[in-house]
C-alpha cells in the first residue's frame, strides 16, 4: 500500500490552462521533492522542501511553483500549461538522506 | 560534467541468469550515498539498494547486490537469478552534500529486458 499519493495519474489538458498536481504522504517526512522525467530519460529535480514553509528550486529550471503549508502536502502548480510541459512528474519524500526516497506513482501530463 | 554515468542504454539477459548493470560516479566529497531504483513501465520508482561511502561491505538485498569499488568510483548493480518481472528501467543515483540541498542526482538509466 502506497504511503505517498499523487493525483491525477494521467492528465491531458489544453494550452493555457492552470493545473495543480497533488502529492500527499502519510509518513510524516519533512523532506519532499518533485522530479520531472521525459519518457525513457533521467529524472531532474525541479523543486524540493525541507519542511513547512520551506521550498527551493532544483537543478532544472521549471515554470512551475510549489507550496508547503502542511507537512503531508506538497502540490505543484503550472499557471499556464504549454506543450513543452508535457512530461511525467514524480513526487518523493524522505526521512533522512541516507536511505532511499519513497516515490509516488507519478503524474503523466500531456498538454495539447 | 556528468555526476552519474550509466553507459548501457539497454541490456538483455536470459531468465535465471545473473546480470550486472554498470554505474560510475563523480564526486569530490568523502561522504556520499549511492542508490539503485527500478522503474517498471507503469512509471513508479522502486527503491532497491543503498550503499554509503563509508560502508566497508557491499550492500545486498535479496537478489540484488551492489559491487562497490570506491577507488574506481563504480557502483554496479548485480541481479542474480533474473526473473521476467525484472524487466524495467534501472537508475543509479547519488546523494551528496550540495550546500543544503542533499538531493539525489540520477543517471540516464539502463533498460533491462529479461528473455524467457
């Protein structure tokens, strides 16, 4: 049973729409992360958070924004979706850096 | 510069045989961690195994073992007795301090196909 949940699993949306990808975890982890992954390619960190009211941008520049108002919730928002945003978005959380993150099942976003 | 290098875009292995997936890394920090993840076609990332830079012994988890050669900066994943369900993308990743951002950096992955 998953302890980190991402919704929606798949999303097809028109250009210019505002979207929010949801990520919630029930493990009480302080550290949460968003990765972007094109099909068959490596993962790139776009946002991370070390706790409530803490958010930072990752290595890959992204037009998305994130918020961390509650420990368990780390949503990602695109104010105006574009076809270049088509990708898979993976959310992860971790207790310490010495052990693997737990990943959600991902959101596959297609912008048409 | 690439921090994690996986030189095998694709690998094939016969069912029940062992397979080694290569991973080399680059860091100047003495304290780091190395991870392997499995990503099936469904897309989720499954944590397989972890090796700390100060660990004396190679990590093992069931059929997975990590061949850690610190001087060569390599951390190859060995899967013994391959099963059809092992067919997936495999990613090597490294955690190193980078300011306050101790996040994982991933390699480009190896697509493993297990043949019946």
